[in-house]
C-alpha cells in the first residue's frame, strides 16, 4: 500500500441532486494537496463525506489500507483522519491552553476520567506548550478564546487538529475570514506541519494554494475536473470554464 | 499599585494556586453560613434540613443542565428514587443513616442511568418533554405501588437509628441538620473535583459544541450518560436525606412541581456554577418561607416577579452578579475581594 489515504468513487446524492459524483483521489504520506473549486462545487460536502459527518451514497474511504467507510466520525478521528472547520468551532469560555490540553488528554484516553486533575500532567503540559509555541500562540495561551484575534483562533483550530496526531489532515479553508495581514502567520503554520503528514487543504486564497500545494485538484459541480501541478491549473481550459464561464456548457463540450 | 494591577490583568488570569484559595474560601463560607443557620434559627432546623436536601437536588440538576446543557423538568424522579429507596430500606430494617444515604445514592444513580438512556435519545424540546413524561411516570408508579410506597398516604414510620450509634435523630432536628450539612459539604467538594476534572471539561465542551467534541475524537453519549449517573447519585442522596430527616416519604418528592422548582432555583442562582445552585436554593426557599408567611395566597406571584427581575437584570443568575462584583472589585483594588 503506497497510498496512505484513498477515496474511491465517492458519490453523494441529496434526493435527485448529486453533490458529489464519483470522486476518486489518493494521497501518499507527506502529500500537500489543495482542493479548489468555485462556490457550491461540493468541497465541504467532500470533507464531510471523508470524515464521516455524512454517509456517502456510494464509494469507499480507505485509510492506511483499511476501509473506514463504515466507521462513524469519532472512530475515523481516532484512526488519524482529522479535520478543521471552515467556520471556527471553539469554546469561547476556554483558553487555547485548555483546548489543546483537553485534546491531548482525549487522544490519550484520559479525558473521561473523573478523579484526575485537568492540569498538572507535566508530559501533557509540555506537549501542549510545544504545539502552542509552534503556532505562535504562547502569548495568548491563557486568554479566553472569545478575546483573541480571529487569525489566532484559526491557528488554534490547526493546533487542536495537530494535538490529535493525525495521519491525514483535512483543512477546510484555514485562512477563511482572516485579514490578509494575518495570512502569513497561517502560511507559516502550514509550512511547519509535520513532513510525514498527508494534508488536503481546501482554500480560496490562490496565493496560499500556490505556495502550499504540490498538487492541485479542482472540483466543480461535484466532480473532479482537473488534477495536476499548481503551475498547470491556470492554463487548463475546463478549470477556466468552471471558474469564469458556464460549467454546464464546458461539460457538454468535453 | 494601580499600574501593576493593570499590567497584570492583561496576560495571565487566575493561576492554579489562586483557584485553590478561592475554593477554600467558598467552602469556608458554606460551612460558616450553615453553622450560622444552626445558631440563628434553632427553631427552624427542619426547614433548613429541607433546604439542604433540595440543594442537593439543585446541584444534581446543575450537573446535567448547567454543565452539560441538557435541560430537564424531571429531576425529581432521581430525588424521589433515592427517597423511596431509603424509605423502603428503613421500613424493612436497614436503619443506619449512612447506609441509607448510600442506598439513596445507588437508587438515584440507577434512576439516572435509566433517565439518561431515554432522554439522551432526543434533543432540545423533545428532550424536555421526555423529562416531564419520565417524572410523571415515576410519580404514577410510586402512587400505584402503594404496597411498597404507601401510595398517596406516603411512606411513614421510618425510625432511623442514631448516627454512629451515638447521635439520636431528635425532635428538634439538630442531628439531622448537622448530618445534612456535613453531607452537603462532602458532596460539594467531590463535585468541585468532578467539574474541574478532564471529564468536567469535556462536559462543558459538549454543552457548547458537541460537533467539535466529536471532531476531537470523543463520543458524546457515554460522557453525558456518565454525568446523568453522577447526577442521579447526588439527587438520590438528597432524597435519602429528606427521608431520614422528615421520617416520611411523600408523593411530592417525585413530583413535576418539585422538578420545576429545582430548575427555577437553578436559573435564579446561575447555571453552570455549583455556588449558583446553592445560592438559588437558599434564596428561593428562604423567600418562599418568608413571603408565604406574610401573604399565603400570593407568594408564588412574588416568586414569579423575583424570577423575572433576576432573568432580565442578571441573565447569569445571582452567582453571576456576585462574580461580576468581585471581578470589578478586584480590578479597582488590584487585590483579592
């Protein structure tokens, strides 16, 4: 098994509407893949299918040689298939430190313990500090999340995902809603992701996509219309049609 | 001094040591208030013991509503399960008070397991309606099984043996009150540990965003069910205490009315804070006692007005108000309140 992660013929119909059609792609360890596409192309649906939030109508999701299609979202996370959210999902009353601590404890199966302290595990605290410092969040580690900048909240989303020690990481628009002055910090965080991790990133910011991705997949109207190098994507006729022209027309031509 | 306080406020909040100190002070206040009640109102110890029993019920409701976000209008099912279990055990010859409390806790926990299993299948409004249905079923069951529960006459004739073989449960209720106060303090300390454990943190996370918790790789149902069992044990101990102190168990201990009142007390005191549960219970029952003596016909109206005032003026409940005051006091003085 050379591929760490593989999706085969993933299809999802909502009633008569096909939002994902026969999507297949694979990622080796260390992959940096960007998934782009116009609005409504089905990118977030794809992430939801892959992570188990919704069940596919057909197709398979394979992680490290194991078919995880039948597993729920929680079990897939435990197998190492982790996502971040397009709209930040954090606990506004808790601090970044508490978020990451809870995640690390959860990963180690200690989060359900009643007679145990939340703080004071030195190994956990060390790991939490490591994650927060890689992301440049140490300064705000003990502020309530509701009080920190949105860009920092986006970084914390990534931090939580990393604390789960994923094999495959799906980043749903990591820079969405972040002011352009803060984008470099997100980019820096993405550069520092563990090299062996397979990363699939959905993103609209094309500068970020070109700097980050080694491979680009374009999704339009629920199917893959392009797969290749970042340098080739802008020249592809079908991609241009999808973004600029009438995609239905482009399909009938092709 | 002012400058230092200002500068410190920005980065780090209360450290761990600071939190310990705060909890120690809080606990000392509870003990002090309890003992003050003992010396100030020696003729009202039966009422004060009832307040403690209901405080345990409201604490148990706080665990699932305040910390997990599962609203319930049927919490008295768990209280009643504990009360009847202790009552039935007592009538059948188990008269040692600590054993009765344990029996109440076990029965409450079992009822909590059952109630949680049913309620957690649903969400939102349907969940709330289920909780009402459950308490009505418990009520009806206690009413129909009159051979064991005494039905609508209540279960009477409980004779509890002396505590540790030394302290009789006397007519003035001194033993019962001090026993109840000690029980409350122990339960409160244990709950403080539970809500600040990783498990407590997980519950707070589930309350705010279960989808995020799932994406962290944790199932939601078993965590909430566990809290229901803990909550049941606490409510059951409250019921057992009520049974021991009054030596009667009535149908009112599994009533919808008691459940609804518990929720009102919790909202009054403040959700998601153990202190809030205590403050709400004391204020509500104290208010009820005083106002119903002044005007026995319209006291509920007054309670309603008080509740509206609190909800509008302080949505965080009375404990939220206290916290705001202490926080602003700390800011202006630069020290502890």
